[in-house]
């Protein structure tokens, strides 16, 4: 059992870490404290992991249940060396919106994403075989940053046309509240700011319904109608205990091509997570990168095969570990157990599914922008020089294609557009230009004016 990473030694007295010490992945605190930390990890991923399936049009109960299963698969695969919670990936929200806009169903969405999980699994096996250098060669930071950015910013029209118009004033107030929560709250509460924004919006919508009555606005469709901001009718009819709704995936090439670019974002997320956990625990985990990527792919395949969303490692839970200095994988097993329990409560899922559109409008303004700006963070961390045209040109073209929804018609029945075309332009554009570029461009020397005046420079000695 120890080889599977499910045997832990008690840390100290089992109460709190000693001053300056950390609770390592193969250690644990007392079981009551461990289960308390597990519950804290579940709450930390609440915001994104519950919003994502709602935005994708999938069952939130099934999403949370499969996130518990995915976490267990990940912990077993990495033999307890990489403490991590796997929650619903927000990177697929834009993909789901694009597929549904072209007439796709939930089965089409999960089928496309299952293929992405399979590709991610194969990427993980490849990294296991050849090492992390293969990722850096195929997808340098300028490419991964640009793809993550266009995936996030491609979602802007969803907020602008679907959620915000349902209740613009609630959306504005939720946006302001969430922004204040992120910036002003400290510690654990700042990490669940998205969740707190949802709770605030939920309560605000209820109050506005009591004070002002129904609102006249689009309610998920193009026509403006009178409707309650918060409709809890489905909650009253939902059972307390029961299985979530499963469905089989279906596969369409057009949907699969839209979804495939997200593989790049998932590889970047996993690589960043493994590196961060390795630095925090003092245990270099580069040798586990391929295993972590493959485990994420396998977990996503299992989840989407039964109708759930794909999963990815959650940075929110890294924040909890940093705050508590507890990296014990026992806490993540406890979190997975709680997730399974939540998944078996349909009434809880109905409460999540009832989140008003205006509330999602305020949340997604921040959330989608944050996803896009993670791409910029990848550039900053890798010191990508955008003054070099070799970096600038493919990134600029791909991002505009992705954000603007530019499409390229190949045949009468097939076209590439948005995320898929933007990603293709970034990857092929970068490697093609690099093949033909003069040597001095490949040295990463800045060729464009950085903005410093020649008058500010010191004369040569």
C-alpha cells in the first residue's frame, strides 16, 4: 500500500506543523484535522469547479463526483508524490460554447473533450519516455502563452451576449464585489473569492426579486421576457440522495478540431502545477511530469465517457497548501471523499444549476479575463521578448484570429475558426518562421525599440 502513496506517518503531535516545518505529502496530521483540511480543499475549488460545468451546460453533480474520482486516479498514478486536486477545467468553456453555437449537444461536447483527454494521455506517455524537453521544443513559452491567451479571450462574446444582458445591474455589482473580495480579503478567503461572489450574487438576486419583482430581459434566449432572477423551482423537486445524470459521448470531427488546441493549455497547467508543488515541498518532481499529464488525461477520459466535464490540476488548492503548509496527500483523499458525497445529492446540484445568468455575467467578466491573462503570465515567467518579430508575429496573428472568431472555409462542409485556427497559426507560424529566420533573430535579441530614449543611455567609455 505504501507504494501507492496511501500510507502516511503522523507529523509531530498531529496537531500543527512545527515552526518552519511543513507536513510532507507522505505525512499527515490527526484524522479529524486531515478531514477538516479535505473539506477546505473542496471549498477552495468550489467557485471554478461548479461554475465550469454550468457554463458548459453539463450536470454540476456529475462534475463534482467525477472530480473526486479524478483526484483519486491522480494520487494513485503519482504514488502520492504530487498533492493535487483535479477539478473541472475552465479551459474548455469556450470550446463548449463554440460547439453548442454550431448545433452541438452535451454528447457532442463530451465526445470532443474525451478525444482531448486521450491526446493528453498520449502526451504524458511521450513525456515519460523522452523527458520534458520534448514539450519545450514543440511548444515554447511564446506558443503556450499565446494559445492560453486566445482560449481565454475567445470567451468574451459569451459574457457580452449571453450572461450580462440577463441582468446587467446584478452583473455589475457581482463583478465589483468579486473584485473587492479577490483584492481585499486575506488568506483562505481570497482564494475562494469566486465562490463568495456566487453566494453574494445568489443572495442579491433573491433580494431584488422580493423588492422589484420579475425582470424583463433575455433569459438564456434571444427574446426578452418577464422572469424571476432566481428560479428555485427545480430545487424543490430535486431529491436529497440520488445519482447524477449520465450520458454517452458522441464524436464529430468539427467539434474535435475545435477542442484539440486545449491540450496545449492543459499541458501548461500541469507543468506549472508540478513545478510549483516541487518548489513548495522541496522535492523536485520533474520526473513525475509525464505521469501527472497522463493521469490527468486518463481521469478526463473517464469523466467525459460518462457525460462529465474534463479535469485539470487546480491552482486554488496550491494556495490552500501554501497557507497551511500542509502538503499531505491524505487531505486530498479526504477531499475526494467529500466530493463523491456532494455528487450524490441532486438537490445540491439543482442549487448550483439555478445560479442566475446575471450573476454568471459578473463572475465571467473576471474569470474569462483571468484565464486569458494566464497566457501573459507564462510570457512574463519565461521572459518572452515580444520585441523580436519571430515571437511577435505568430502570437499577434493567432490571438486576433482566436479573439475575433476569424474563420477559414476549407470546403462547403468544413471550416476552421476561432480557437482551432488561432492555435494552428501560432504553432505552425512560429516553427515555420523560425525555420526561415536569419540566425540573429533566433538569439532572442530585441530588434524593436524598447521605449528607452537614446538620450538616456550613457555614452560609451
